[in-house]
C-alpha cells in the first residue's frame, strides 16, 4: 500500500498544510499526473478540488511536468524544477522524475482550486505547517 505526504497549499491565506495519505486512499493518486485536478476527499477535504503541482520521490528527486512517465531519468537541464543555474546559458545533467505519480513518489504538492463549505483549518485540524 502506498503512503504519501501531501502538502496542501492554500493560495487565499498563503499557508500550507501537510497531510499523510495511507492505504487505500493513496491508491486513488497512483497514475495521476502533474496538472490533474483531483477530489479533495482523498486528503480529508470533502467538497474541495485540488490541482497537482509537483512532488518528489523517496530519494528527494523532483518531478518535472514536461517529462512523461514515472521513471527517474538523467536529462540535460537549463532551468528548474531540479536545477537553478548560477549563470545564464549553463546546462547540467541532473536526475529528475517524470510527471506521473507512482509508488516511488514520497511527497505530492497540491494547490486548492475550488473551496468547500467548511474552512481548511477546521477540516485538517491543528496549526498549519
């Protein structure tokens, strides 16, 4: 069973909340891609719509929205995510993940697109991270 840490960003309040998704609820995220809109019920936010914005695998390699599939690859990069050059025009070969969520992914970043009736603080509980 896949376990994920989902970081939910609230653009209205400028806060982020960390939620652990375990077991069968994690299976709903397998196969989704960066840019897909998912139901917030997966992370405990019924009535909300969330857009997947990125993530990283168990070793910390970031996901890239322009790389198809779920495999880790070493590609030549000029910009992020995964590389920030110190000078203009510098390229470097780095390891990154594809845009599809698999069991190798550890953290998934999402942004709230549509809000539900109850506030986020009430549903997720506790102070924001």
